[in-house]
């Protein structure tokens, strides 16, 4: 990576229990001017130390590792650092749903070409979801017609909630909010994407099926939440943020609803 580029580089952490894999990835990514490998981790403890010390933008995470596997480690990282972007990089395609549930922003197979990997990292850093071209993503989600039918029969039922939060959103405020939401709604955060300037999209999975009206009432009782509604405050939400929200895939055929939150400025 050259330092003459005025644009800030994407900071990458490599997590894999095989040194040769980490070194090979680092050599591959260092050929890109805007990508910078800032550290490596071989297990969960080392990964958390590196995240705390180095503040990566994107983590490339293996799945099959001794001790805490990559999926559980992703879940733990997203719980503590919800704004951290994680791409699963693996030999196996059968763990896609589990990885996305855990909060991964991408699922790539290790046969991916170097340029494709570099572009995937840029996309995820920009808030997008990526999968390998060799994976048949269309077979992993409920067809649109079937999903529409289920939701028409249960108009207020919800299993997965997507919250769109207009800017600005401070990182510390977002961490507090995600913790309160997980506790109040008996849920877990699947994914957080966006930025301070653009706004944030937080997707959560409910442990039990609920109704949207009950969910909105609970959200309105959270101290940081000034407003919770199905209606968008159009002047505060950018079209780009709405496009990103629509691109976030549903996992395990859950019925999802989208709400808009406005947070206190204090």
C-alpha cells in the first residue's frame, strides 16, 4: 500500500488460525493502494486485543477455528463493537445463515479472486452486503411472493426488526442504544451499518414473535429514543440510506418490519 493516496485507507484485521493463510491474505491485500492490513489474530482473545488496540474498519474472519469458532466470535464482536464490519472468509458454504444471523456483513469462499476480495472489502466498508458469486444466494431466502403472502396473513406480526436512524449518531450512543434494545426487546443485534454522517441501520432478531404495536411502545420507553414510528421523517433520511436498508437480506425467512427512530441529541 502506498501512502501517497490522500483518501484514508480501509483498515483490515485478519482472523484465521493458520499463519500461512493470514500471511497470504496480507500479501494479496497489500497490493491495493486503499487497503491496509493493520493486524492479525489467531483466536478470540487475540482478536479482541487487536480490535481494542487497532480499531479496524473490516475484519476478515475464518469459521473453523479451535475454541471459539468464527461465527460465535462474530456474534461476540458485534455485541461489543456493533459498528465493526465482519466478512466471513471460509471454505464452507453451509454456514451462511448462521453467519448472517451472527452479524456478518459478508460471506465469501476462499476460492475468491484477489480483485473480487478487494472490491468486497470496499463494498462492506461502504455499508453493503456481499456474498461470493459462486454461492446461490437466491436459494437462501424466502421468495418474494411467498413472503408477501405470509405477511398479508399476519399484518402486525414481527420476527425481525430493522431500525433506520437519521444522522448524526455517535458511536457511544449507538452502543448504549443497542444494549438497551437487546435487553428491552429480548433480542439480539444481527447487523449495524451506516456512518455518523449518513445515518445508521440496525437489524435485530426477536427471540419470540411479537407485534409491531408492542415493539413500538417498548422503543418509545427507551430513554435515548425521542421518536419511534413506521413513518419516515423524510427530510432527515437520505435516499442512499434507504437503498442500503432495502439491500439488507432477511435471514431464515423471518418476517421483518422497518421502523424509524429519532434519538435525543443529548
